[in-house]
C-alpha cells in the first residue's frame, strides 16, 4: 500500500478551537507511514482456513456470531459479580469526576447501541432529539468525536451536529468539524474503495437467497446484518460470505452485534483512530488529558484496550450482558448513556462556575 500524507486544517471551527493544533504553520501534516498505510495485518490461521473452505472455520464464525448476539439476559448474581469488576459509570460518577479533576476531558462515542438503540433496520437508527441535545451539550464543553462502523456520510446525517469529529468505517474515514463534506483528515484505506464496491455487489447477489440478510456499504467496510435472519440460516450465511471473500485476500472478516464486518486487512481500528484524533488535537502523550470512550460493540474493545495500555483514559462498555472487556466501567443502554452525558456536562458547568467565582474574589 502506498504511503500517504494526512493533512489537517488548523482553522477548522467547532471543537477544534477547544485545543491548540500541533505546530504553528498554516497546515499541520502528519505522515501515516507505518501506522496506517503500510504493513497488512497478518491473517489468523482461522481466517486462512475459512477462506480455504474448512468446515471447522465456518463453525467458528457461527459460534462467534452467537457469542456476539446473546439470546438471554444474565442472571442477577452473574451481572452483580460482573459489575463489581466493571461498575456503573453513573453510580461511580464521583470517582470518574475525581479522575478528571484538573484534566482536559475528551469524549469519544460509538453510535449504534450507544447513542441509538440497535434496531432491525439499520437505516432507521436515527438518534432521538433528547440524545442529540445531550451530545450537543458535550461538544460545547469538551472536544468530542463519534467513532463508528457506519460510513461518515450516514452517521453525520443521523446525528446532525457539525461541531463533532466523525470517524466512520471503524476509523478508516475521519473528518473534522464543519459543514464541508469534502474536508477529510484521514483515509488510510483509500486504495481499497474499488475492491469494497466490488465485494459489496457480490455479497448482495450471494446473500439475496437468505431471508432477512442485509448488506450495508459503509464505504471502507461492509456490514452483513443478520439480526433478522433465522439462527438456523447463520451457517449458510457465513458460507456465502466465505465464498465471496475467498477471492479477496486483502479483506478480513470480523463479527459484531448481529453483524459480520468485512474490512481491509490493514493495521487500523477504532483504537488507532482515537490515537490519531488525540494527536490531531495536540493531546498525545499528555498526562493532563482524560479520554473517555463509550461503546457497546466488540470493535470498541480496540479503543478500550488502547486506553488501558496507555495508562490514562477510561473505557465505558454499554451492555446489559456480562462479557470480557477492557473497559473500566459500564452502562446498560443508550438511556443511561444520555444520563451520563448530562451529568458530565453538569459537572463541567459547576466547575466553570466555581472557577469564575474564585476569579471574581
């Protein structure tokens, strides 16, 4: 893959004004060499077996589909034990506020399952007016970004807020605040666009025989939704995806909540996207910054893991079901997410008021 320079505009409005962009030149340029535009990710043995037609590999994919789509709620004692390890971010808000004291908070939000409930038709997953106002309040007080598997254009139309950063296609398409749809900060997988379009057409044709299956083109990745597919048809659906991907060795298959994700096999994910945005805002390597990342899907684990590895920053998993996670805290659903965002804004306003009062004295 060819190397690519990434151009950032320091004159972007909205939340970009909340933090100094690195450098003082009229344009800040970050080279993506080594981070995003070189070194294809080495596929796992299971992925290779999947492409080769191994029945065991197909079975593994179906097991992963089931694991990412729990059919039951956890028992009360099981959930209580899990929340002792990953306590509620609402019940622990004062602890989070103490960690944020004296620091610049930066907020990263997944979309589906975090800001909007998971719905049968992905095209109807528009956030509520109340949630939009909650996110608007956050963007007014903190640098904020939405990091999603959706394509940037679609999630921008769903959210309708120009003051945010948007990282679509699992961070492979990042744009800054403002109304200019052509303003792009980073597209590390641009050369895959023709292949993605080709595979999309092939998947639509291949899966049309599976009732309820839907293929969504998210520009730099594809989503095969199986929420409306009978579980007995999951294995044939996985076989159909396998048949298509066999001819495309530079694409990888991942599972999410009721969805199979097909992405370019590059060393890039939501965690890398968050790192890039922190660097773009001038926050990279600073101990006086507290990134908060809220997400519900397996793809959000890359961001949780990155924050834990850095040693500062907090991941908040949105889930009613216990599962292994690198997140520090938990919330049950988008309703609790909205309440958390409101409390975060109220905390900021109280601190601003207290600082103003001390300044007058």
